[in-house]
């Protein structure tokens, strides 16, 4: 199983209804979902934060940081 995780959440994320953790049968499915979530978060959220994607051991983590 491959995971997509969002360890730090903001109010926009909580309101979005996106899951904090998801599991997928293939790495390709996980990467596609992580990329889709990242795009949505960086374009549709309030822009107070910037979101980045990191892959480690086939799992994908979306990290949040304040925009500069």
C-alpha cells in the first residue's frame, strides 16, 4: 500500500473535505492523487500557505509552510 499524507493542516484544508491520509494499491495512483491535491491546495486555498510534495519510500507527503 502507498500513502498520501498531510501532516499539518490549516483551516482551508479542514474545510475542503480532503482526507489527511489516503491509501492506494499502486504508487502511480498515490502520485496522481497527491499531485491533484497539491494543485488544488496551491490554487484554490486562501494563499496564506504554500504546499509542497515530498516522496519517500513510495509514500507521498504534502507539507505546508507560510507564504513569503
